[in-house]
C-alpha cells in the first residue's frame, strides 16, 4: 500500500470500513464501546437492535432531557469534545426489544480521543443520580466491566484517576507486543 500511515485510523488512511460485528457497524460505535459498554451492567439499552449500537443508550423510564443537561455539565460535555443529544428509539432486539426508549445519542467531535471510558463513567454516575429507584444494577457484571465491586460507593474522580493510571501501566507493559507504534 502506498501513502499509508501506520499511526492513522481507517478513515485517515482512506480505507473502507469493514464492520467486525453487527453491533459495531461504524467507527463511532467502536470508539464509544469502552465507555458505553459499561452500561451493559445496567437495565439500560445500549442501542443493540438499532442503527446506532453503542452510539446511543436509553430505557423506557429514562428522562432524556434532564440526563442530557446533566451530561453536558461533565468535563467531557463542557470541553466540546462530546455532545449528548436527547433521542427516542425502539430496539428490534436486545434489551427493551420492541419498546420505545427515551435516550441519549452520544456524538464525538473526534473519534479517537483519550479517556472515552470516563465518558461511560460519567453516564453511569449521572444515571445513578437521576434515576436511583429505576436503575437496576447487575453488580457482578458491572464489577467485571469496571474492576470495582461497588462502583457507586467510589468517588468518580478516584475511578477516573485509577482508570488513567491503569491505562498508562497497560500501555507501557504492552509495548513489546505491539506490531505498530
């Protein structure tokens, strides 16, 4: 291949996108998977069975307008790098199949930005704060996804800091195994 940059993304190298799975039809779904994947430990749809899996989330009981406003006040929301838009969708499969869900569509200013896991943590904590009685948590699954036994007993800033440290440690430890830099 000519004019190919090993550090570039599929889009930056003008290559065609080939979806690795039905639930990852677009690069935005892949980019948001680490953050929105955390929601699979909750009674919240992550958009499976829609045209935008892992780019939107919701539930029949969710107040999308208030949640959008809360998320826009997070560091990611205020930075202008992540935008949260209220939406309505009806999954054809997965959680809440056939039910109308109030939700949020997550838009990224730049696909490959650092700390997308923190976007998921912001969403987790906002859902917990806004809908404590409606939100059901599969504690075992959420612990497997986050590495924490009780995520909501932790301080959000402490979780984000631990995430950053673990990411740096993994990046250093995995250098020798990488094919590309």
